[in-house]
């Protein structure tokens, strides 16, 4: 039961236990409320039969006081078991979700976009919080308490009037349950158009410069208007579909009043039940069906919320990359041994790739776009796991090492730099937790950051905006390189690290990198021949295979792909406007 609840409602083990406690507490609370009606019935029955004496009156008073105390205690337990535990579980769920996302392989994020994951963390979690605190315990509590009361009435009263009063409850719930597939489909379609709208808005904000530069704002807004109207249309359609099923079930529920009156009247006319019993059942159904109508709405809402639960469970149940938390490597040579990789079963990105990037040397990965260079660098740091072959670091199979432990050996400079809306100092300090200001400034100087930082209003304490919006592309890239200097890891991966720099800064950075990479394993992805000219080894990747490998001089002598790329770049430098 606990495991079922964990997957069904994306709960932790403790959260599943708390949900069971909440359902029990709501059931007990409902039963204590119903006990007052039982005491009232017995009291009136004694009064009509002339059996209410002074010695029995204290029993009724004591029973009433006892029930009131039970109601207070049950309400207190219910509040703690439903609301407080739900809010605590909501915090645990978000923390667990964040921890899970931190450990998932990048292949998972390749299938998800930012707005989808943001909605899962924020909106879906909020929906499940409401379901856990209001809908689920109330539904389960109502069903169990009503079921227990129904069984008791079957035992002590005529079964025909009990059946006439209670048959509508399973019938109305069965209708809602039968419509669950249609409800889920409607919610999924509604979620899909919401995601499309969120993607469109995010895309518009991120590409506003390009839209304006190409006078494409009006065309883009027309498409966005269509997405907004789709959200409105599907929202109304979803609400209408839910309303049709819930209101139809509510109509069936109200039919119980008529059947109770008809059956009860017939039984009273033949003297098979008393007038008090007849009126008690009329009062029971008039008081029971209104809360049951709300319970039907909760049931429909729970069915709809299972879509959000499935989205959360998809993340929480996804396989993570695991491994040893202690490295057993001997040196830092990176060896690709017949490595194959594909992002999907039918698309091979790398095929039988084998080469060794030795410690103390610079190994450059070059080749046509789409040849697999970036994929090789990501596999080396275990951003993904290979689909065939093996990658070792100092003889240690990296697939057997925990990714976070493995990352401690890598300094990575990506082509697409990610900066945070923080100071220059803190953005560089990401490279090494707890680094002193002096260490940060020294790394910044090595990366040629000091020149532009000194011109900022507050120097290293200047806020640089979202993703470094206050800086140029070259300045952002230099901050990224400064992080690598600060981390000073034994393996360095450079993915077009100097692509955004002018020639002067590129030369200065390369001189600084020469000091950084001494006795380290360096893997460089580059297209400029001047960037890879000083490499010890070049690996040419084309169509996912190693087409050539060797020193620059050896590859030039082969007159293959590398030599052709070198000639084309040399010719490109001499181009002129016709």
C-alpha cells in the first residue's frame, strides 16, 4: 500500500504513511460527527416511548459531552495529519525533486524543455499539495465513514429503506470512475497547450532582439495569439467535460431523496417502520447528499490530478547515474575504447571511436560540424553513458564512478557560457567552493578578466545581470575560463573556449592556458587551425567515426581531412569583396 501511494501520488515513504494516517483521522472525525445523530435518535425514541427517566438523562448528557470531546480531539488530529504533514511533505517533495534532477543524466534533459520542468516543480507540486491536504483524505474518509454507517444501518434497520437511501452513492461514484479516462485525456490536452504557450512566451523573451531585427514581431505574436486562444479553448473544454460528469453524478445522487421517500412512505404505511425512523432517514439523506456532492467533485479532481502525479513520478522514478564515491585512477589519461553512442535507438552519433588523450598533452578534436566532437567531450566527463565500448580515466572505468565524484577531476569551459545574476567575484568563485577573494582575483587575472573588471562600477562586486547580460560575449567567456583557472583540475575540457575572443585576447588566454595545462590532460574542441596548431595530438571526427589521428605535421602530410580544413581556412583568410 505504501509503495502504491508513493508512485500514485509522487510521495516519499513518510508522506505515504502520513496520507494513510490522514485518511484514518478524517474517517474517525466523520464518524464522531455522525454519532451525535445517533444519540439524538435514541433520545427522541426514548421520549416517544416514555422511557426517558432521570436516571437515563445523565447517560445522554454524558454521551453528548463525550462525543463533543471526541469531535474536538478528532479535529485536532485531523488538522495535524492532513494540513501540517502535507505542507511538510510538499517541502520534502520539492527538495527530493531538486536532488533527483541534480543526479539525472543529461539525456533526460534533452527530452524535456525548461518550461515543462519548471511547471513540474512549481505547478504540479502545488496541485498535489492541494490534493493531499484536501481532496484525498476527505474522499477516503467520506467513503469509509459512509460505508461503516451504511453497514450499521443495514444491521439495525429495515434493509429496504437503507438500500433506497444508499444505492445512489456507489452509482454516482461509478459514473465518475467510468469517465476517468476521458477526464485524463482532457487534462493532458490542456497541459499540452499550456506548455506550448509557456514555450512560446519564453522563446519570445529570449529572441526579442532577433524578432525586432527581422521585423518579425507581428508574425510571431499572431502565432502566440493562436496558442493563447488554444489554452482558453481547452480550459473551457476540460471544465465542461468535468462538469458534465460531476453534475450528472450529482443528479443521480439527488434521486436518493425520492427513492427514500417512496420506499420509506410505503414501509411506514404498512407499519413496517416507525414514523421516527422514516423521518430519520429523510433527515439523513438530506444531510448526507450535500457533503457527498462535494466528495464527488473531490473524486473528479483527484482523477484529474493523477496526470500531474504521473509527470512527477516520471522524474522521481527515472534511473540515475550511480557509482563509487572514491576514485581509483592511476594518472589522468583518457582512453576511448571502441566507444559507440546514440541519443535514440535508431540514430548513432558515435561509432567505434578509439583514441587516447594522454596526461601532459593537448589533444584536439576537430572535424566537420555534427561529426561528434562535443559528444565525445561530454562522454569523457560522463554527462551521458556510452551505449557501447568503454571510457577510462587513468585506467578507471568512468561508468563505475559517481558523476559528482568524477566532476571533481574536470575543469570544463563550454562554448555556451552560463552566468548568474550575481557579482563577477561570485560567478568566478563557482569554480572552487570557499575560494578566497585573492584566489578569485588571481584566476581572473590569468584569464585576462582584470582589464574589463577594473572598468566596471564596483569592480569585482559589480552585478552582471541575468546570464551576464551586462557583459559582452568575450567578457562572459573570459569569466568562464577564469573558473577553470580557479578550479585547477587535472583534466581540462575546452569546447570552443576562445571562439568569442578577439585575436589579442585569444593569444593572451592561450599563453595563460599554457601554464594551466602543464602536466594535465587537455581535450580541446576547436575549428580555428591556429588554436590547434600547438596540440600534441589531433583526432579528426567525421560522421561519428575517427577519420584521422596523429600530430599536426603527420596529418598535414597525409593530405586528408585535416589538411583540407587547413587549406580552406588559409584561403578564407585571403578573401576579398568582389
